[in-house]
C-alpha cells in the first residue's frame, strides 16, 4: 500500500495527471481516515500475543509501520503540488490521526519498549516518529528525535562495533538480513535529519567508533548465509545508493564509483531501472547523468529524499 501511495504521488508530480493523485489520496483515506474501516491511531494489537494472559500487542509490532515515511513523503508531494485530489479537509483529518498516533508512540508502554530497543526496532521507531512529526509540521520535534537517536546509548551510539559489525543484529538467525535492515533505518534517519537541519547523523560515531560507512563496509565484505542473498538485495541496493549519493559524507569520487559498481554487480546491471534511482542522485550510471533541470523532477527528488522509498 505504501509503495502505491508513494509511486502514484511521484507520478502525479512528474505528469500532473490527476488520476495518480486521486489514487494516492484514495489509498490514504481508506487506510487511515475512513470512519468504517480506517486504522485506529495505535498499534495495541500488532504482533499480538494470544492466550490466557490477555490479548496484547508486542513492542515488535511497532515495526510494522516502518513504511510510514513513504506516506509522509507522498503527502508532502501532494501538498507542494497543490493536488486537488488531496483537500484541506483530508489534510486536517490526517494531521489529527498522526497527532493521536504520535501521542501513542511517545506514551504507551508498547511503543516505549520499541524506542528503548538497541537494535532495528529502536531505529525504525525513530524513523516513523520523526517522519510523522514532519507531517504535522513539528520539525523541531523531528530534529530532536533524530538527534536523540544518533547521540543516545540506546540508539546508534550503542549499535555499531569498531569494525562496522552490528552485534545485536549479527546474533540473529539471518545476520546479513538484519545488519542490512538496521543500517537501512540508520541511513533513513540520517536522511531525515538532513531534512530538518541535523546532518551530523551521517558522520556520527558509536561508542566503539563505528559509523554508517564502516557498517556498510562490513556488509560489503561479509557474505550472506545460504539463501539470504535474494532476501537482502531489495534492502541492500537502495541503502548503498543513498550513501553513495549523499553530499553529507566526505566520500571520494573513487569510493562513490565503487559503490555504483557494486550496485551494477548485484543488480546484474539493472539498478538504474529501479524507481529509487530517480531520487538517489547524483549517482554514477555508466558515466551518464540521469537528472536534468526539469523543475517537477527536481521537486520530486528533493521531497522523496526525506523518506526515501525503498522498503
């Protein structure tokens, strides 16, 4: 659903064909705003534990809304392009829903368990909270949320080893998957931080001296186990692309081209056909440049870099 919302919003911004905005707005209304079938602004029953102890959700269920950043990016596009399909009433209703959900995220026992998890659950908690704070116009709170993640021992500071390993992810049954998963969240949080004026996340160091780039280097040098390869590629490629294309890291041209070569290798030369290639720019593409000065295209690029896409 989140992909459908995002890509229809992008298509509208690029073509100004109203059918795409109508689809995107319709999906958001049905999922969040419908009186009869809309989602309640909480995750009280996500990944529920059944049995005589009570029907309760789990902190791991908060992760199920990690794609919320796609919804937020889509709404930013609809707002900026002044799409008639997304009305002021829709916007007010969504902001009300988001404000209630933010309250649940910041006060409920279940959500606080996710926030305090020193692994991908805590990382993606940050992603969705900061994105929603942007959606309701509270960029100061979003800034503080991202800063807390990158500077707290329960966040990025406690996640990356000196050699770039992520010990709490490596102990899982699918270590390559979970290392990629958590790095993806960290990179998204760095990107959101850049959007709200906190670019330090890109170069932040853990207690042991680990960074986003050292975590990526560890991933690139550590083979996946068994059938993990196919599983991690959809996560792996956009994460590399975002790191390779950001201007917030002091990467050499050689390093960026090396990342692009890795993308070509793992995608069998098709990475420039992926939707995220549009907005992860500048990114080398066999020596060609994909972007031009089309203002609509650039507007999409600037907006989508907030929440990126990908998952």
